[in-house]
C-alpha cells in the first residue's frame, strides 16, 4: 500500500500526494477545499490495540483518506473567536 501524504494549503485546498483533488460533482473543474459542505475537518485516530501508527482521517465527499500523522500538513491559520 502506498503511503499517502495529505496537505491542506493555507487557502484550504486539498492535495493528496502532491496532486490537487478536484470535485467529482463539478466534472473535475473545481478544486476540493474546506469551503465545501462535504468536507469534514481532519481528525486523528488512535489505534492502541493494533500495531499501527496514529493516523489522520480526512473525509471528502463520500470517501475517507488516511495517512500517518507525520504525512499530514495543515497550513491553514487557526481561526480566532475574538469577534464572537
């Protein structure tokens, strides 16, 4: 199995193994990103009972992408709640 690398750019675009992901519902004309209603924030899974490193899960559309924590990059800035 190939090790995937997942990157969310500072603009929220999603890249898998260095290649941009495109929306399958828009005939591949729009890039996938964190603004999409089918984007779920990535989360870390901990497999304590299995000898597998912790992984990051990212759900896009109806697929789930996983990679090792070391192969995940999120370049987005953390949002401030000062205005709320």
